[in-house]
């Protein structure tokens, strides 16, 4: 194929040289490991959240059932510029093939009011909402009468939230990576602090 005009040098290129890019369409997460640092989050380690979970039930049996339920994994993908993309991981009951029947099919995704009303503008994002790892981002509802709370996973400033998945909840099934929840700008460049409540991407036990 050649591109030229009367004022420019003719350029010839072979589209076959770029055929490898087709993989991005069929499997968009194929190169995540090359460009992003990947971690998993399945609930806060903070004392505050532990206390919340310990006092949720009215009886010890209810507390035990909460502890025994499948872990609700979220992914955290950190780009080279430290921005973190948060979403529903493949190990979450909503996406895990062995757990999905019990979890049910997604019927609605509802973001927290604080997320939807947040002001995200300006170069310095000075008015951006400050998030803690345990900050509630949204609730996912299913036809099995299940509710799943998704959280911020890392400490930082909210840069973006994804309204597309409120409008089209099924996007979580079609492409979990495109169905990200939020993008967070961490308050530090120290990876160990950014991922203080996360585990290795290979840890799903």
C-alpha cells in the first residue's frame, strides 16, 4: 500500500507487518503483563474495615458465613506513570466459572453518590475525591438476589469513573478490562505503599 501526494514523498508499507496487532482485538489483556504491574485486592486489611465486617452480623453464625464466602477479587493494574486501573477480576464470583451460577447474572451496577458527584477537572485535580482502599465505589446486583460491594483498593485521588458499566452492566462479562470501575492517582510513588492492601496477581487462594 502506498500513500503519497504531490507535495510529499511517497510512503509504502505492508499491512501484514502489523498483523500482530490483531491480537489486541481478540485478547485485549494479552500484553498487560508487559506494560502494567498487576495486583489483586479482595477486601481491606485496615482495622476500620475489619471492625465493620466483624459487627455486620447479629450472630456468630452470620459472621462465620461472611468469612467463609468466596473472596471477591478485584484487579489493580498500575501503569508506568503510577495511575491505577481498578476493576472486577476473573477470580471474582461474578466471573469465576465455578462460582458464577451461585452468584447469578448481573442486573444492575450502581456507583456511590460520592463517586458520581465527584469533581474531576483541572490540571492538578485539586478537587478530586480522596479515596482510601476501603472506600465503597459501587454495588453490583444480580438476579440471584446477591449484592457485591466493590472498593477503591488503593489510596489516592479519583481521576475517572466508568459510567459505561452503569449503562451496560453486561460489559463486565464481555470485557472485564474495558469494564474498569475507576482510575486512581496514588498519593505516593512507593509501590509497597500503593499496594499495601493488595496481593500478587497469582495469589487467588
